[in-house]
C-alpha cells in the first residue's frame, strides 16, 4: 500500500506535494510579511516597559509600581510568544516554503511541539491579562500594604498560570504533528500544522472555549468590583477636589473592561467559527486582535 494512504487528510508522502516548488508570487507571502510591520514596533515598546520593571528599585513605591509593569510585560510577552509559534504553525507554512519538505517526512513529535507551544502560549495570553486589574484592585483595597500583597499575588498566580495550560493540552503528549492543506482561497501548496492521534481523540477547541469563558467571567468580576470601589472612593473625596482623578480612574477601568471583554469575545467567536466550519481552516488577522486590546 502506498505511504500516501497511511496518513489520510494530510500531505505526507503525497507525490504532488513532494514535487511542489515554492513560488514568491503566492499571495500568502505578503500576508506572512505584513504582521511583522506592527509586531516589531509593538515589541520594542513592550521591551522598554520590561526594562523599566527591571531597572526600578523594588522599594521605590512613590513613582513607579513595579507590579503593574510586570503584569503588562507578562501579558504582552505571552501574546508575542503566541504570535511567534502561531506564525510557524499557520502563516509561514501557508506560503508553501516548507510544503515539499513536510510532504517528504513522517508525522513526528517535532511538528507536534510547534502546535503545542502555540496552544500553550495561547492559554497564557488568555490568563495573564487578569493580573493587571487584579493588581489595581489590591492597590485600591489595601492602599498602605499593596506592595507586599501584590508581591504575594505575583508569587502565587504566575506559577499557577504557567502550569495551568498543561491541563488543557495534556492530550497532545502522545500525538504526532502533521501537515494539512488549506482550502480556498489559498492556492495549492499552502499548508498548516496540526496534530493526529491525540489522547482519547481529544481536540483543543472545546478546551479553548471553556478557558475563554472562564477568564472572561473572572475579568468582568474583577473589573466590576474595581469600578465599584473607585466610584465609592469618589463619593467620599469629591468634596476635596478629587473628582477629576476619580473620573480618569473610572474611565480607565471602563476602557480596560471593555477591551478585555472584546478580546475574549473575539477569541470565543473565532473558536466557535472553527468548530462550526471544521473543514475550513483559514486564519484571519482578527484572531490576533489581542495585541491591540491588552
């Protein structure tokens, strides 16, 4: 029996894909280049924020809150890491640059590691955004001791967030990475990396949807409590001329809440669309909108 039948719905050992030659005129090529136009400047901004975190004295509380900078940095670095691995899972293979090579090899764990890291960092990018409103809430509630309390929050939550994606990706451990073809409007040779032979036949979509819903609820609850606390504080200090500052705080919290809701909803819509159209795997630019919402 031909090797091309050993891995159905993939390109492995399919002679037509083995003979494929990369074409620079493929419309997927500029689509793979465009994201770097906004990713590189964004990364430079986050790098400056990260430098502020590391160069700020831990005991300096008056001017800079290090925990806020850490929360922003962790959230954005998770997004950048997710972009990087997702890029190698979807956008770069779609250009056809790896098509011939991928068609000539067996499904393997190295290909699986690309999608595992893409999913792992995706879960991190869903969880880390809740650190910022949580830290702000601690600052509002414990105005005199927030530095110590937020340090404890960071020490506890960051390791938990780093570990929790394993609970949603454990089924990938025995799986193999495979190369599959994109459908219309992509041309022949456009591929993406997926997996097969997962534990118990489990798939990521429903795990991802549950995670999105959970962090959406957590984010809304934290921001709602924070907004209530700020409004309550405003009513107590308005006669001291603090209304302008309180208004800015309310406006900032409202924007943050709406941005986070939009981020989770857009991710949820993408996952639902993914489930509903199981045969069409077209990655839109909108799926990376969290770079703008965090």
